[in-house]
C-alpha cells in the first residue's frame, strides 16, 4: 500500500475512532507510519486530506457494493427478495470506524464548504448506484426513487451506530416497504 493510501486509511480510522478533531498532521502521520513531510507532500491542507478521505471511502464502498449487486442481478432475484439481500449486505459492509468516518465527514461538510463538493459527489454516487439497483429490479422511475432509498439507508446507518445494532434490524423491512410502494400496481 502506498504512503498516500496509508494516510487516507489512517485518516478514516482516526475520524471513526475519535472524530474529526483528532485529525492532526502529527496524529495522521503517526497512525499511517509516514513522516510529516510525506503527509504534507500528498495533502497540503486539511481540506485536501478530508476531501480525499471521503472520496476514497466512497469509491471503495461503491466498488464493493457494485460487485455485490452485480452478483445479485445475475442471480435473477425478485424485488421483494432483494430486500433481505440488502440487509445481509448492510451487515457485511456497514461496520467499523470507516463507516462512522463517512457519516462524520458528511456532517462536517454541512459546516465546511471546502468539503461540501466531496459530500455531494458521494451522495450522487450512492443515488446513481441505488438507481441502477432499482432499475435492475424492474422498479419504474428508478432515478426518482433512488434518493429516498439512499436517505433511508443513511438514516438506518445512523440508527445502527447509535444503538449498536450489528444485525441491521429492520433494514429489509424498510427497503421492502419502499420497494412495494414503488412497484406498479
């Protein structure tokens, strides 16, 4: 793993474990096992570091989720059954300091215009992925429904993290409810 990648992973871990306030150049360099000079070479500003950390997390998560969704689509699963698979995927993907860091970075973007573009790009990427999933499931107006799915999953992520629910309880039911409301009658 390159020094740049180690820096980004260390940043996500620090945010997830201790919050954005823990992200100092010294702390990140120590956590990543790199020199301060290497850190500032790759990321001249705190905003650059936070923005790239969010981009990195989102890109990696979307790649994982896309691979999972592709395997589901190839299996020919029905929309109602897909809800159970989404819940299983959430259990597999949704834990660790990186998930907390992702949510914290989005909240921080609401206060920091320098990070907002990365947050918007992230949400748009999730919307695009959700639309592709809904389309594969035969849901009409997939693009129109995607933001509701993404918002629901973000909300459920906050709930899981706040309650310590590692089983993603209720995710399948919530997803199924939205899917059934979107299916043509």
